[in-house]
């Protein structure tokens, strides 16, 4: 205020007032003082587990406009189980769940990722059907060995459901087995070559014997292909080829009883074995391509009509 002598005095300091925030009910609430200590998520086993901490470190927490953490909202709908499956796969890919590790219970996974327990349960079933997870009766669910041969096992069942899948097998064999034969020609060792030639000799002898032992012919045919496959030393190629074993055998069972097919097959296999013995990859590739092409043609022409195998 102005003094009588004309000088202006120092402004009166304002009275100390309590902060509105300090007087608010929220400030006095025990929940406000320690939201983490009182929240259900903080008390849950999932929040304390090393797995939860590991995932939390890489997953941004949901927050309110005021910056406070919010509980996860369970995701519902048809896409939820797919998202849950993706989350579990991500844990496996990043090493949070390793081969042979026990998978956390459904409740913990649901809390961890914010999905409903039903979605997590469906995701576990999906991954188990694919061979990624393995359920042990009374002991929970574990990450499988993750070997290629196991992961391709479901393909065998899928292909057996539809007879037309034989046509798909033909295409797959044409993509893989000529390449395998060419590798064998470059790599095969003397002991495997001797076993290959011995199987061919027995096959030819069985073809020349009347009546034919069809079971022995099928076994010897399979033996020759497996010896060649072994030379690739590639577990992924081996897993793919072995996953269609049942259908390939089914195709061979249809053609082995055809006299013309049997005679041609013996000549075709001899061409493959001779090319491998001569260490000629290009010739081995061409011979195996011709062998599978002829096998496929016999299936289409003679067995196809009664199985509905038409293009």
C-alpha cells in the first residue's frame, strides 16, 4: 500500500496456504500413498515371478491420464487366442521360455499379457497341436524339444485327410528329392554307397521274382530314398520329407502292384544310383526328377480316377 510520504512500501507477503493436493481426499487415502502395494496385480504370483519381470521389462505398462498404472483388460473375441499364441511364441523366440521349460499356468499367463484365461487356454491347445508345446498329464505344459522332425508331424495328419493331397506330395517331392540326389552324388561315402547299391540289387532281384514280394519292394524302395536323404545332412529337409512318409508309401502301394510301373521303377532307380556312384550331381538330379515324374504319372493315370486325383 502507499505510504503517506509518497514512497511505495514492499508488498505484503502472501499468507501461507495449504496445497489443494495435500487437502484432497485422495492424498489422505492409503491407496494413494501406496498404489502398487495395494493393487491386486502387485500381490499376484505373476507379478513376483522372474518370467513376469522379464516380460514386463520389454512390455510398456498401461497407464491412466494421471500416469498411474492400470490393470490389464482381458482381450476377448476370435483374435484373442491368436494374439495369446503369438505372445507365447514370442517368449520362446526371445529365450524367455526355452526348450523343455515348463510353461506358466493359464492364470499367470492371462495376468501377464492381459488376455482372458479362455484365450490363453485356446492358445496353448493350438501350440500343442503344432507340436510347439507338450502337455504332461498331472504335471502341466512344457515347451517341446522343438526338433524339426516333431514340428512337421502334424503335416502328416493333414495330408492323410484328403486323398487329393497326393498331388501336393508329388510337387513337394519334385522340389526336394532331385536336390537331395544331387547332394548325395557329391557327398556320399563308400559305406553308404555300398548299402545303396546292395538295396538296388535286392530290388531288381525282387522285381525279377514271380510272384513279387510287394512288402519287400516297398521296404527296399524306402531304404534307397532314405540313404540318399541322409547325405543331405539337413534336419529340416529330412523333417519335411519324413513328414510325408505315410502318403509317399500310400502312393507307392498304388503303383507297386502295376507291372509296368514296377519294371520302369527298377530302371529309373538304377539310373539314380549309377549317377550317384559316378559322382555326377547333375545326372543324379535329372534321374531322380524323371523317376518321380513317372511315379506321379502312374498315380494320375491308373490310380487317380478311383481316388478322385484329377487336376
